[in-house]
């Protein structure tokens, strides 16, 4: 539930696109967004705060200009366009 709250907050806080969720095991879920670096940073900050109100945030990470191989290894990233943009992973 915290991941849904975080994703909602991220999308409302800045001009980012939710590219997906992944269950990573042991009850942990990650939500990923893409957009401009500034927008992603603002979205992550909002998402972290929203998730903390409901549950525990394990980690968050913004990767500016991720390598093209990220798309091959990340199920949710398969919808990314050719021009890879910053991606956020929020693990809750």
C-alpha cells in the first residue's frame, strides 16, 4: 500500500511518468518513474515522504541518464522510449 501512495504522490508532485512497479520479494515493491532530472528528484522526495506516512521506505535512488542496458534488465523499463531519461526507484 505504501508503494501505491508513493507512486501517487510522485506523479502529483512533478511532471513524471510512472513506468511501472516490480515486486522484488520479501514484501518489497519498487515503483519507477521517468522524467527530467529536477522533476524526478522532486517526485522522489514527495514519494518518500508519502510512503513513510504509511510504511517503511528501504531506499530510494535517482539514476540520471541510465545506460541503455537498464531497459533489458528491468521489466518495467521496457516501456521506456529510445531516449532514456532519469529513472527513480523507490523501494518500500
